[in-house]
C-alpha cells in the first residue's frame, strides 16, 4: 500500500497523480501526531509521501537517508526496503529543480527571498545554495527579518519564492506581500498549486514578471517518488503530458461580454461539448433574490453588484467549470482575481445592434443607450479578457473556437 501522510489533507491531487503514473494502490492517510510513530510501523505500507506536519518525524523514522534528505533536514518520501526498514529521501528537491527548468527562471548569482521558514523553504534554500544564488533571505512571521521589514529588500531582491500556504484554497486570492515595490524583480515562484494563480502570481502577471505556480513542483516530485515506489523509470515527456492533462481538466472557461451577447447560449454549447458544469452567475443571483431587474430597481445597482461579487468569489475558487458572468461584472475590479485565479477569460462580442435587451433594465433604451454603455465598458472588458471571440456562426462553432484557444494557451 502507498499513500500520502498528513494531519489534515483536505483537497489533494496526489492520489489522482499517482494513479495516472500507474499506482492504483495510492491513497491518503490522515493521522494525529500521537499516532504517527505507530503508523510508520504498519507492515502493509510500501511507500509514503509526507506532508505537513510530519516531514521531520518521517526523517527520524527512517533507517537510511539520502544525501539530499540529510542536507535538507527532512523527508517527504519513504520507501520500504526488502529487509523491512525505511529509506527516506526528499523528492521536493527534484520538484523545485523541475520548476526552475520549466519556468526558465534563473537563480544563479541572484538575490533571492524565500517567504516562510518551514520544511519546503529548507528544500528551496538547499537548492538555491547548490545553484549558487548570490544571497538567500527568509522572510518569517516569527523571526527577523519579518514581513514588517520586507521593505528593506525592495531594491535588491531579484527572485521571490513563496513557501507558505498564504493564498492557498480556500483563502484565495490572499497574498502576504505586494510585488510592485520590488524594483528589480525577475521571477516569482509560488509553491501553492490550488488555485492555479494565487494572489501573488496574479500581481506578477499584471506586472509582466515571469512566474510559475506549484503544479510542476507537485507533479515532478510525485514522478520522482513514483519511480522509487514502483522501481521504474518514466519518459521525460511524462511531466509535460501530466501538466497538460491536469490543466485541461482544471482551467475554468470564463465568459464575459455585453448583456445579450450570447454568453449563456455559448456556455451551454461549451458544457455540452466538454461535459463540464455550466455556472450562470445571473441564474445564481436570480435563485437568491428573484428578478434581477426588479432587485436593481428596488435596491439599486451597488447592492446587486455586492451579491454578484460574493457569488463570483465562491464560484471562482472551483475548477473545471464553464462560468458565464453578467454583462456588468467587469465594472467591479475586485472580480478579476476570483475569475482569473482558475480560469481563462473570454469576451464574447456581438455587434451592438444585434444584442438582445429583452428584460434587461441596465441595457434597455435603444442603440444610443447600448453605445453609451459599451463606451464605458469596452476598456473594462479588454482589461479582464485574455481573448475576444466574435459571436458569429452557430453557438457550437463559437464554443469550438474557444476550446481550440484554451488548449493552445494552458500556462
């Protein structure tokens, strides 16, 4: 039996990944601290991955350690030997090296800042040291330098690596620091993989700074561990193959655009083509308050937008969805992060004289009203979207164009 050991595992991709790597016996083990040493003695265990908070306990339970595990001071992979003893290593090291190679972020002779001082940060520290980083600074909540003194590093830091759970689902898109004040930043790495774009990575994207999340790290360390578990080797292409598979399954397809542009119809076509769930934000709001037009007339647009934003914040944390938004969702800048964190955003465009305004209080009033509305909203749609799609042809043909674009831009 194989599996992932932790105290509170919640939403983990590990069983899915190891199953894809050919290990159908991989599961999860949630164990309390007082039971962990007894757990290691179970004779049916053949291999384990270890996560918070047991990486040091795992090291002490091993009879043999790899050099890299000794250097890091903790273990994330245990393999049962023929004589019944445990061999411990740290494949997180492999995961971090793969992440650097994947992202083309160079750390050699760079001033690096690591956010956090836990087990993962020690792995990253050893890797940076072996790759000849110019300097390595840990920012911590507990010891100096703390987050309150991070401003001292604004002028020197070139690479930032987040090794904390800040921004991880469901507390997304939170972030512990802002990137804009860092004058010479060349790369940002966040070991969090859910959501796909954490708050710090969304800011890196907006600033045009090279960045990467923790999915490659997760996949690469799992591949290295599985090779030890199953006594086999994997083709070099396995990492990119797994990455594409996971991204295709997880990336939300977000539809924005003017009221009546066809978002709901195209969303239904996308759901039919992909088998994904369609979440229509306006329908969710209607379920909560009844008629949207009546609610806006009674309570005002700001009250409506607040409800809309709350629903977007919750739905955006999920993955693998088709999400159709209301035409004015883009008027609230705070909606961008929740939508983008797990999705690619498409503006559905239809000529104004073809828009359906039936029953839409905010876009009723004829072509002049629509032109005024679009003049205001056009730059907002451009700011939110990753691509614009013309609503020409059948809904199915538009949906297929979106899918073709999505599969070409899974990053």
